[in-house]
C-alpha cells in the first residue's frame, strides 16, 4: 500500500493529512509532530487566547476522534532527525523509523532569537507552551516591553494594552511592519497604537527594554530547513520547491512556512507565513499525491487584529509603483490598492470587509482594475469581480 | 445547555449539547463532525464553516454582521437565504434545538 509520511503537525501538516483523505487517498497517512499537542491553531495565541477570551480547549484544529475516523496515525512528541532518501525512510528521535512513498515536509519555522547577553528572561511566542508562559507572565507584569514591531509583536502589544499593562514597542527599523506593509499602513498602525496609549520607539535598540517587568520578542522567524539540507535537498531561505511543491527529490514535498516556492503573485520564489498559504499548499500537495498533479497558484491573504482594527491583506504588494486609497483613513475604514505598471498587485483593507473579499476575487481571476476605479466608491468592486469570474 | 443538531449532506445527523457562548463551528470541530472545515479557526476569513440554518431558527439568530455578510459571498456552495457561517453563531439558551445542515463541500 502507498504510504505518506508528513513531518510537522502544524496547520500545513494537519491540513495535508485531512486533504489526502478528502481526496479519497487510500494509503497510510502518518503525521509526525514534535510538539506534545495535537495540531492546533496559532493565530489566537497572540489574540483571543492571550487575552483570556478563548481557552486552550478550542485551539485544536481537529478532535482526537477525527484522526481515528480518518485513519491518520498521529505521532506526538517525536521528531524526525534524518531522511534516508535512498531507502525512502525517515528516522525519529525516539528511535523508530517510518517508510514512505511520499514525504511531506511541513516543518514550519522557529523564532529568531536575540543574541544572549543576560536577557534569558525574554519570552518568545510561537507555540502553545510559549503562549501559556507568556499569558502567565503577563498576569504578573505591570509593564511590558515588546521587541519587534511586526504583526505578532503588535498583536501582543495590543493584547497587553487591553489587559491594562504599560506597553512599549521597540522597533529597530524606522517603521512598523515594514516587511509586509506600505509606509502608509505603517503610519496608520503607529497612530493606532499611540492613540491606545502604547509607547512606540522606532530606530531603537533593545536597551530600551531595560526596566520592563516582562520582555517579549517577536523579531521574525527562521524556516526549519536543517532536516532537508542534511538530506541533500536544495534550501535557500526555506526548502526549495517547484510549482508542484516538490523539492529537488520528486518524492519529497515541502509546504507551509518552510517552503520557498514559486509564487505568481510574488513574481518569483518566496516564502509565506500565513494560514492561507499553509492550508492552500496542503490541499495542493494532497491533490498531486492523490494522482491529480496540481500547481500552486492561490491568491495570498492574511489578517491581523489590533485593537478595534481588522486588517486584511490580499495579494502581495512588494514592488508596487503606485498606490491609491478608497474610503476614509480617519474613520478607520479604508483600503489601499497597490499597482505595478498599471496592474493590480494587492489590496490592504482596514475594516473594509467587502473590499477584501472583492480583492481576492479580482486577483484570483486577474480582472483588470484601474486606479481610477479603485478610488471611485461608485464602482462596485464586488460586481466587477463577479462579472469577470 | 442548549442542543445543536448537525445534519450532513448525506442526511447523517448528530446532536450535541454545547456551552452557551461557544460557537456552532467550534462545537462541530470539538466533536469530530465532518462537514465543517473552519480553516481560519473562526476568524471569519475562510467561509469553510458554511451551514444552512433550519428556517424555524432563523429569526432567533442575530442579524448577519458586515464581515459575515461579505464572507458569505465566498462560500463554495452557493449562498442561500438561510446560509450562515457557523463560526459566527454564538450559542445562546434560546437557540436550544438549533438545526444546521452542512453543504456537500466547503472548498
Ligand atoms: C502568534 C502567532 C499569530 C499568528 N497569527 C496569524 C494570523 O492572524 N493570520 C495568519 O494568516 N497567520 C498567522 N500566523 C501564522 C500562521 O500561524 C503560520 O503561518 C502557520 O501556523 C504555519 O503553519 P506550518 O504548519 O507551515 O508551520 P508551523 O505552524 O511552524 O508548524 C510546524 C510544526 O512542525 C514541527 N516540526 C518541526 N520540525 C520537526 C521535525 N523534524 N519532526 C517533527 N516535527 C517537526 C514543529 O514543532 C511545528 O509544530 C500566526 C503565527 C503565530 C505564531
Ligand atoms: S471558520 Fe473561517 S469563516 Fe468561519
């Protein structure tokens, strides 16, 4: 019987196992998870879970009975240490080994850490265990320094502020979330945090964290690619895959946060860290393994919640040469449309849900949109998107 | 505790007791009910928790919020007047007996 082994029980790994069964794949499916917990959601860890509005019981992506019912062998608390590609077998830290016909690497990414200089009290956030620690430490702290003004740092800052803490965000660069958003949005989020009483230090060093009761760092992630590299697979800021999410070995695939994949919206190879990418790559690889080779081409989307703002992104805006806004920045209800050489690249929306949904459709279908149409509220984007799809 | 009945597209029915304040989506996932995928975990971003609410309960549910309204435009199976995203149905005592039907496909 055909055998699929999936290494990594994050959302990408779980969704791949589930999608294989949904595709009618009849072989064996084994999911190897280093963490002691069955696959769970990460997004709430910096939001509702940290805030105390969502309990750990609601985090699992599937109930235990799901794995039994769908014959998914779930191995918890063990780690793949070696891939023997010649023998088509992976070795586990616990001493066991598993034979595969298809191997899916869904090993994700780990937090970048600060150079150790007596700051061993710094807390990071990626896993449920880390979130539990952070949540506990937050109850005891009255002042919190957040190192890193990216999505996760800012979500933690907003949550800590809602919990009544004195919060300082320390960002090394000149603006917030610089890797993912345009200067206009960086400015918007800076003002949002300031208005809610968060102190924000830009161009600042970590020394600015001195004196805080609690120091949290969210300074980006490093893709887990050692396992792949040691097996001789191509790696470069992630595990290198083709449009079918295949590594340099046709029986080995990589998906999710660890996969450096060709992306038509990036105009080249990229690595995305999002639920959308984890889920859609999982479904894509499952189709391919189930016998229907499928190339990956889904539109990227992402969300973040900070204070009263729901921020949604569709597409990838890097490299844009023009941007226009629709709606009202003062009212916290607007979207920014990014263009390159007249072609729509991405749309960022602040509390403009309809724009976001329309943007996904427009980008998926490649429907032309002019900057003039984008700013004109009398142009119904939804209608435009439906008309062309 | 209010009860919810989930009916699959093939007619398979499961009734469970749920805690007030939890969502219809989250209880389906916790109880291993196939037919609700909830890829975004209830963030109203994916529309893979689409259900058809039994018309008898429709007027008890609160009006559809703006976010849900928009996301309902992205369901895999065509939206019906009784379509809801189950992650946006937060259980209340007066929903006791709620019946939701799940589409054949969510994605
Ligand atoms: C706090 C937080 C908030 C977020 N918020 C959002 C959000 O609002 N919206 C959004 O779209 N995205 C968000 N994300 C990102 C999203 O959660 C990730 O992109 C997604 O979880 C990636 O899934 P993955 O399965 O690729 O990787 P991971 O989630 O990193 O999972 C990989 C798993 O593999 C395991 N593993 C690694 N190596 C091995 C090995 N050798 N053997 C066995 N197991 C191994 C790891 O322990 C890990 O459990 C957030 C992330 C975090 C941390
Ligand atoms: S779970 Fe994603 S929209 Fe309901």
